[in-house]
């Protein structure tokens, strides 16, 4: 169904206000399927009912709000997405983390647009590959996303055959997953139970300070306008420990957005570091 321009405007404004995701007029057609799903959910074929639901810019019914967030977001992800990145984590970062833990320290990792969990679980598998049992001792894992339904999936840690096959070597699949009755794959129970999952909007959330050794903020800022990207990068910078690392998606960087991060090539991969001594950061 085609909608009136005014309707697209109000709907896309709502999405922008609450997620920062910008649907330009040229892309309004991408909203059609999303709006149709929402109408089905609201059991209506009248766009005025949708407008009423988002009246005043704030949906009173949280289920409707979350439905819009779910519809607006792209949750594409897979295990070991960009293998070079995960090889670098395994060969360069994990040994440093284990050393730190051996010396009595703690290591915290945050996947801040976690989608269905493949990112945080891939990091955890990398740690386990280096030292079996290590995720139980000294590590803290946090995974957040703006979408509640995708977080529920992440928490469950159950993946279809297709999802399990995407990026996950067969040896890792058989080692860390067991088959479910419905021919899906369930990650080892201690993985989800070690992760602190919560809803977090990168634009409005209250960021922890100085807490993380690694933050993965991959393939989410691409949907944001420049000023929002800069604001999120500044907050992520504050959330890292001195010496902590920010990982962005392969096509993303901090250039022109943040001067504090120091670009580093670690294990052949571009990473962004908060200097150990902030006074010696990038000029
Ligand atoms: C394309 S997925 C990326 C998943 C994973 N980081 C990766 O690279 O494979 C983007 C995720 O960002 C989430 N997201 C979008 N806008 C967000 C926001 N403002 N705050 C937090 N998460 C957001 C979406 O719900 C989606 O799950």
C-alpha cells in the first residue's frame, strides 16, 4: 500500500527521534513493508490509526513503541562477522586480557549494538579457544541493543541452521552448541548466563564511565547522522578504560568525528584506542 507523504514524514520523524535512524524522502518506499506490518499488529488498515498511535511523538503503549523500533532497525549480523577482526581479537587482545586476569585484574567487554548476540558470543568463543573455562573467571560481558525482541533472541542463544552456518566453522558449532529439538542450535548455557543483556539506546542511554577494555560498536553508526555519530563516539570514549579499544565496522572510522581516539592497526585491523595517558592522546 502507498501512503500519503505527510504520513511517511510523521512516521519517519518518529523513528528518527527515537532511534536516530534517518529515512530520507527518497527512501520512503523502504517504509511500506514496515508500516504494513505495524498496521497488521494494530489490526487496522487506516493510516490515521497509526498516526493516533504515535500521537504527540510518544507512543503510550510500549509494545507499539518497541514494534516500531523493531521494524525500523536492521539486525543483520552473523558469527565472526569480518573474520580478520575476530582473528585479531584472538591473537592480540585475548592474550593481553588473560595476562591481566592472571595478574588479578578484570576485563570488561561491551557489544553495544549486539543484535541477536553473535558478536559477543564470537568474542567469548575466541577467549575459550585460547583458554578453556576462561570466560568464567575475571571477565565481564555486556550486550545491549535498542530492540527488545532481538535482545530476547540474543539471551536465548538459539540459532536456526542457517544462522549457525553463517560464519561459524563446523568445529566451533559442534564444540560450543547443541542441537535443539526443532533442529536449531543452542549455545552452551554458560555463555548467555555470563552476559549482562539490557536495552540501551546509544542516543539517550546513560553510559558507564571508564569501565571497558573493549567496546564493539559495529555496523550501527552508519545509520546515524554526523552529529549523532560524534556524540556517541565521545560517550564511548568516556566508557572505555585508559588503553581500552573501540572496534567499529569495517567501513567505519572516527576521522572527522573524534580527535581523542588514537587509530591503531592491531593484528592487521584498524582499531581505535583511548590513550593510556590521556594527555599524550592524538593532537
Ligand atoms: C546491523 S546490526 C549490527 C550487529 C552487530 N554489531 C554486527 O556488526 O554484526 C545493528 C544493530 O544496532 C541496533 N541499533 C540501531 N539503532 C540503535 C540505537 N540508537 N541504539 C542502540 N542500538 C541500535 C539495531 O537494533 C541492530 O540490532
